[in-house]
C-alpha cells in the first residue's frame, strides 16, 4: 500500500510537524515524546490516502492504535467530538 500510495515523508518533515503541533498529539493533546510518538496517515492508506507530508500527523501511541484505519471524521466521532 505504501508503495502504491506514492509520496514520501522525511525525518525533517516529522520534526517540523511536531513543532507545528506544539509537541502534542493532534487528537488528545498529550505531550509527544520519542517513546510515545507515532506518525499517522490522516487519511489511512487503506482508504486511499497517500504518503506525503500533507497527509501526515503526529499522534500519541494510544490515539494512533485506537484510530487504526478509520477515517479521521469517524475517529473524532468515536471520541465524541462530532455529532
């Protein structure tokens, strides 16, 4: 899936995204550390997402494992964020 999705993300992209997100998980806002940092595809590859910077966010391990391959709107709804 990654190969077919195209695009690429560098370690510099990940570092910059972490700064843009103020070092916090995009969903729960917990502080991101090296040990709990997961790089997530906003639109999962399984749903046709791609592997470039515009489709990447930094999540804590708990949020990323909970999100799985859900669409971001479905995931936020599951958290009670959208009706």
